[in-house]
């Protein structure tokens, strides 16, 4: 691919070039529609996923020892903060589809989402 005139050496696109969220949603929807196995796209509310313990559901800003370390003040569970948040997002997606998840996980459907900015997606296959 030829280098874009505004792109740094070794890159085909300038650093500021990002596809829009709407474009990303359309592409994901198209891919899910044409997938060989059933795929459901679920929008998950990211609020407090980085502060909620994926094991017990306790939410506290103090659960985050640092940007990278999560340690629950209630049950003592420790994990990488990103891994803990990802587990919460997955649980919320599974809960909204009725495929498991945890009772403290929250998920939202597109009809209740308002602005979908910064809302992680969970892909669930049949």
C-alpha cells in the first residue's frame, strides 16, 4: 500500500486518521450478518468496569491500586486491571444475552444506550 502523504515513514495512514465509530458499527454489523455462524453484537455500558471486582461485584475506586493493578478491597482478588475490566464486560454481554454472566454485571441494549461513545462491544457466537 502506498504511503499517505501525511503519514510518518513506515505507515500507510497518518496517525490522526481513525475510522468513525459509525463506520466501525456498520462494518461489524455487516460482518455479523454475513458470518457463517450466528454472531450477536452486544453494547455494554463501561461504567465502573475498571472498579468492579469480577469475582464478587464489589465496586470501589480503591480497588484500583494503580493503572495496571486491581485488588478488591472486599474479597482480596487480584488481577491485571485490564483483564478484570474485560471479565466484567464479557459477563455483562453474557448476562444480556441470557448465556450466563454474573448478577452484578450490567449491559445495555441499543435502545437504552443514548450515546454509544466509548461503549465496548461483546461478540457472542451461537
